[in-house]
RNA sequence: GGGUCUAUAGCUCAGUCGGUAGAGCUGCGGGCUUUUAACCCGUAGGUCGCGAGUUCAAGUCUCGCUGGACCCA
C-alpha cells in the first residue's frame, strides 16, 4: 500500500470530506481568536435583533415604483440582524453577504471602513453559516436595501456545504434530508407553510361551528373504523396485541353517544399498505361527527369548508396562492352531485356500452374485445383485466355495482363533469350497503346507504355518511365482516362489542365525515405527490 | 406484484460510431471598491451504483442484482 506515504493527497481524494475539513479548519481559526463558532449569546446585544422583514418594512415609504431604494432617502438607522448566509460575493474592497431568516432576505455590505480588522476575517465565512450582523441601513447604487456592516460574526459554523444555484433535485435525497431541501428549494417551504395555514383554517371552520376538537387513542385493541391493513404492536405490561389506528371513527361516535354532539379530530392514521404518490403509511385524516345532521347537511357543509379553507389560504399567502390557482385544473365554483348508479349508467352510455356490462363482464363468453373496441372508439380505455378480476371477487350485487362504477365511471369523472376548462368536484352518493359497513341504510331503499364521496380533480378526498345508530343492524354488519374474514377476506373489521354496547345506550341521529388532509393540501398547492406535503415521508433505511 | 425510465465529481449535468473522464457551480490560491446566477486568471476534486459477460479495448453493448422516479394494480 502506498497511500500511507501521502495521507494528505489521499484525504483530498475524498471531495466531500475535504470540503468538510476546510470548514472545520475555519471553525478552529474562529476558536483561536477566542470566539465561539457555536455561539448562543445573541440576546445579549444592546440593540434588539430585528427580523429581516421588519428592516424592509421600515423603509416601505421610500421604496420606488420598481421596488428599488434611493440611497439618499434611506436613513442610516442602526439594526442588528441574524440569518443564514445565502451567498458571499467578494468584490475587491467590498463584500456582499446575503442573509435569510424565516421572514425574508437582506444583504449586508462589508467594507474595511466599517468592519476594520474584522474585514479580513470574512475569509472564515462560508455559504450556509448562520451569522449576526450589526450596522446601519443603506441602499446600494443599484437600489438594493442593505445593512452597512459595523460588525459581523459567525454564530453557527456550517460544516457541510449547502447546495447552491443549481438546486437540490434528487428526489430521494430531498425527502431524506428535508432540512436541506427546505433551505435549498424555497417553493418546498411554501408548501409546508400552506399546509399549516390549511390545517389552521380547518380548525377555525369547525371551532366557529361549535365543534369540539378531541384526541382519541391511536393504539387500538381491535381493527375498526375502516377497511385497511393495520400495523401491529404490543404492550408489554398488559401483554396485549394492539393495532395502530386506521381510523378514529368508532371512538368519535362513542363521544357522540356521550353527548359531544359535534366533535372533530385531526387524526394521524397508519395503514400497512403500499407506498405511492397518493399513499404514505402514516397520514392525517380529518374526521368529524355532527348529531341531528344527515349526509346531505354534510354535503353542503363540505362545499362551504372547501371554499372557506381555500379563501383563508389565499388571504394568508396571496402571492403563492395566485400561482397555485392559475395552474389548477379544477374549480370550487360549482359541485356536482350524483348517485353512483346514475354515474355508472352515464359512463356506460358515454362509452357506448350496454347496461348489461355490469352483469356479464366476468362471464367466460363476455364480448370483452368488442366492448373494448367500442369504448376506445368513444375515447375511453378501461382496465378490463382488473375490472374482471375485481368482479369475480364480488359476492353481492351491491359490490358489483361498486366495482363497475370504479372501473367504468370513476377514472373519467374529471372528463365528464366540467365547467369551462376546469373540472368540477363531484359528490358520488347512494353507495351500496355492502361496501359501507358503518353507514345508515336509506329509508326508501334498503340496498343503499346515505353516503357520499367527494372527488376533486379525479381524486377521492372525502367520504361521509349518515351514521348507522341501530345497534342490531350494526351488530349484523360486524358479523358479516367476521364471516367474510372466515371466508378468507384479508381486510375486514373486527367485531367491536363495546361499540355495540355504546350504541345500545343510544346515539342521536348523526352524520360523519372523513377527509384526507394530505390530499387536500396536494390539491390546493398543486403538489403531485403526497411526499411533497409530508415533511418526513417513510423511506427505506439508508 | 406488472410496465416505462433512470444511476458519471459535494451539487446540476454532458459524454457521438466501443478507443481509457468533461463543463458550470461549490472548495482552494490570486485579481477586481456597488455585486444581484457578478466577472477574470489559476488549481484541486472520479472504484462512471454493484457483479458477470462480449471485445484487443466497456461510462458506452448484453445479462443479472441493488437503489430511485413515474404509471398501473
């Protein structure tokens, strides 16, 4: 081995390591001067620390039409600011240092005249360092508001270089190191600010309607509230198997029994299923329950909520919202409502297919090729193979209607229901009872339940129904879930005896609602993947 | 689980017909007293995801594996 002879050259061969070593060396030099490269004494200064946004705001009055500042009108007011260094641009005897804090950006102008000996120490400054600058306001010849630095020191030395100019694009790296993503890609931090605004607006909407926000268990002894595969865990002291919640539904309805007639929860849920652009193993669901309401009450309320949340987002982030709005392919101006059977019939008609498709598609002699040809001629390509497989698994007419709707109608909702060049959100109503084990049957037609799902831009965002509060009906629905499990069904709910007991005490007539918060954020911010709206999505270990 | 694409410097990317590795940014050294992706000169930085195969010769062609992205289930 010859590398022992030239250890330094070997070190330099590892480029990233080299970059880090250079920065560690600068930190050491800062220490040698008696300063701390990880200082935490900014609060001690005589001048208070000012947010960069507020420095700018102080000079709003003298800003020109073009956004520039005129040197003579910017009074040399003293400020102390802090932030991350976005660039250091040396220009002979002066150096420009651009800072960013959570409120905005501002540059410091450094000259030997202002900084004295400290000017030479700028060589220890790197992109990404957190610094404190004290000085006086000024405007450059190009009209940029700046701080003429009288002092500048490193508060936090960044050992690793941040990506610059060329952005940080590797998708996996961005999710893995979100802290870098948030600094390097400003539009990413805008989406997460929007998420916060959206959640806050949702809370205001329900708080103002006299709903009570609650927190219910995320570790459940039984699988319930939805049809999904759960994560399993174990409680040692009780030696008890537990499931991470797949939905908060059954606990929230227990609270309705207890007299909390209007409750909601922003509930983190966990489902042990695949990962895709629309699925993360943990996600946030809004569920709310309202006594003395029906699914029709909730449909109207959903329209109001969507418009309210979007308007609040526009108020909070007008610039960003305008951008998102302009590329939106859907509108909230009008919502369509239509029963599932009608949606299916219309979709069949538009595809030029007979109504009998629903009955015959999984028969051995079904003329699939002809149907496929006809549908394609009408501009509709159906996933016939999966349609047939799905149908074969069905054990009731209700399930068949649902599967047919899923393959024939749902993929085309954005195309079939439009207002100008935008798609219209569609409420699909009147679901078969077989696919809705917790919903109330319709008084007029017991094969259907009072339920809707809302599709925005073709994606399912909400699911709601008038709640089943008849304990005997509920018991038989639980029983059929248990029977299905015995027949080999993979995803079923457990029989929840305590929930039946709760219903036996009497739950007022009520309606309940669930919404994927992550999906709503995707809609409103035009984000194509759920991983763009979840700060730390689940990834394979490094 | 199926399909398509993809992996080259710390970052963003070139690399033609198979001929032995390139640019910009970052870093380092120097110049420049109002920059805005500053600019100019110099310099450093690579096991071309991993493993086989074909070939005189593979970043490039073939096969397998692994990771990732997107679409479908």
